[in-house]
C-alpha cells in the first residue's frame, strides 16, 4: 500500500483502527497519473492489524480474503484460549508454592533433602514460562501493539528485559542454588517492575471493554515501582539473603502478586478470544446480508 497516500478524513472500523477510504495514486502508483480513488486500498499505520483492512469489491478476491481472515481469527481464538488455560496453570503453581513456602517457614519442609532446590526450580522456571506466555498473549492478540500501548518501542523494551531477566535468574538457580540464590532473587524482584508494567497495560485494555479508562502512564509506573520496592525491601531489610525471615516473607508477596498477574493475563487472553469470536460472527453476518442483497437484486 506504499503507493497510496491519504487524501481526506479517516474512518474508524469496528476494531478501533483508523483507515482512509479516500485514496489516490502517486506517480508510481497502480492507477498511474489518473489518481482515481478507491475504497479497496488501505493506508496502514503502526497500530493496524489485518482485521482493519476493508474487504475488496471484486467477488473472487473478496472470497479469498474473507476465507483467510476467518481462518486467521479462528486460529487466534484457539491460541488465546490455550494461553488462558496456561495462565490458570500458573495460578495453580503459585498456590502450591505458597503452601510449600508456609510449610518451609513453620515446619522446616525446605530443610529436608533437596526440597529447597526443587522449590526454587519450580519458582524460577515457572516465572520464566509465564513471561513467555505474556509475550505470546501480546503477539497473538487481534489487537496490535500500538492499540495495547501507545509507546510501542518502550513496550518492546519492557518485554525484552522481562524475558531476559526471568531466564537468567532461572538459569543461575539451575546451575547452583547455593552460589546464585541471592542474585537470582534480586534479579527476579527487580524484574517485578516490568511485570507490574505489563499487568497494568493489559488490565487497561480489558477495562476499556467495559467502558473504564485507565491512565496507563501514571498507573504503570506507580504499580510497577511499588511492587518491586516492596519485595526488595522485605527481602533485604529482614535479612533474606542469609536465610532469615525476609526470604519467606518476600515469597508471600511474590506469589500473591504472581497470582494477580496471571489473573490479569487470563482476562486479557479470554477477552482476545471473545473479540475474535465476535469478529467471526460479524464477518459471517455481513456476508449473509450481502448474499441476500445480491439475490434480491437479481
């Protein structure tokens, strides 16, 4: 579509994306020097997705595009449902970790055998897996990154640090819990900044579906910093690095926050699935109306 330029006002489609139906060709364009207008072409911007492109008028091309769009929407619906199930699995993992943490604090469970190593492996690798789930929930969303958060470059940077930090801390624990337990916890708790940021961004998207507007610029910074600062303070102030009360106390904050975080991601994924399903129904209804109008005209 690079050979076309917007000529007049824009319109907004049912998915919240802006497009211009008044287009004209430039000198190197498809229509040559005539500069005729057509609504078959679409000016793409950074917050566009495949759903915002208007269907072409040619029936043969329209049928192929419609079939591809329906297949794509169905695929996204299934993928988002699978991601939502994985979010529930992560919630269950954190409930189990809460129970193990409680038993370790009051009954010495983690002092028996290799229970402490297994506990930390579950904790760190599950967190890494959830960071991947969050990334895929954004990638497989029918919404674009631009519609999720206005500053897409910053959002990509947050995703980068989230995945790198969670994988690095999990790998350090797998190499040697005795040597790297403390730095792994410090990295993980500092990374709560990125996780808190993503949570508020996803929550704001879900809230918009119910007519609630959240100022993500202020809310993301406040929530992310508060969560990270609380966990770092509890862990270090109460001597968590030396196995004192600060470690299990910080774990309580961590697992509760992760449960809430997974709940937000679950809502986001399910909302994506419902959006895909509604879009499929809308396309089928429009196609049926067009077919009835065509038969009526004949």
